C-alpha cells in the first residue's frame, strides 16, 4: 500500500522526543528547548540540534541535518506541539 500524506519532518520528530509522553505546555516546551540549546553549547552539535531560543523575536533556531541552520517561529512550534498532543491521545486511546 502506498503512503498517502505528508510524513513528519525532522523538527516534528525532535520535538516529539523532547516531549516524550509528558504533558508539557508551550512555556514548558520553550524551557526544554532552551535547555537543549544550552546542552548543545556545552557538549557540541551531537548533543542537540537546537541552537537558540529567542523569546523577544519569538524564533527558535535549530540545525537540520540536510538543510543546515533553520529558524522556526513560535507559532510553528506551537502547532507541532498540538499535533504531538493529538497523536499521543490517539495512540493512548487505541487498543493494542
């Protein structure tokens, strides 16, 4: 059967691994992203793809493995968090 629809991208998977089943609000997710950026600063690029979170400009900067440095607006991060929450609810309610 052929796959239909858009597959989750790199940023979605990284945010999903940060959330990892926890019920994080948007503000808590921003704190997690800031911690990930600090980890990258201390331990190098292999520690985390997130480089910076700028609350004034409402932009998060991350390093995409194929496309290099990318900026993403907080609105996009908020939308991805909603999708992650929605997927967690669907998988939690599904029968094994």
